C-alpha cells in the first residue's frame, strides 16, 4: 500500500494515477520502457499541474 501512503498520510492522487497508467500499459503489453515512462510521466505531469 505504499502507493497510497507516504509518511503516515495519504500520498495524493498523482502517484496512484501514475500506477494506474502503468498497469494499463502493461495490461496492453506495451514495452517495459514505455510502461515506466508512462507511469512516471503521468505522475510528474499531475504534480506539475498541482495535483498532490
């Protein structure tokens, strides 16, 4: 559950959204590099937009 919890509190929505994108890409059998970049990119973009 480290996806949802950080330092004893809720980690925010950016991290679970990134994990969800990674899972969907893996489910669609995307190359591993694309899965990692998609998950990290989604998390980074949401954080850049101010979504915790």
